[in-house]
C-alpha cells in the first residue's frame, strides 16, 4: 500500500469515527416522543449522513486500489478513535479494557501490515 493510499484509508477511518460522534449527537437531540420532523430536520443527523456518504464513496475508491486484506485492518482503528472522541467531546468514560482491546487491535494491524 502506497503512503498516499494509506493516508486516504486513514482519512476514511477518521470520517467514519467522526460520523459516529455526529450520530450520537443526533440521537441525544431527538426527544423520546419524536415526530418525523425531529428526524428529518436534525442537523446533526443530516451532517452525519452526508459524512458517511462521502466517506463510503472514498472507501470504495480505497477498495478499488488496495487489497481488502491490507485496507480493512485499518478500520480497526475506529475501535480506538470512537471511544477517544466520545471521551473528549461527550464526556463518556474510557475503561481500561478499551485500552487493552485497542492495543490488541493495533498489534493485529501491525501483524497484518508486516505479513504483506
């Protein structure tokens, strides 16, 4: 995988992770008893869907240029990025198990990258 392709792949992972934060913000703004307007006119939701759409198109481009066994392990980074963003921007706790699991994911990505 070229450095440029790796960078685009990481941008996709970051976009997916940021999209998760936007979906969470959208969910927090929708009342328990919601009407269709709460969903359709939810700016957080609209932004999340737009970001997910753009990121999906970029991800398809990545998959066109990189073997799946090289590209897909990068998606494991989202398991670290999303909880970190949740902690930074939403005040959600991060537990030690998240760090241990994240370390194992990073190790797996490193093994997959070396095997290629």
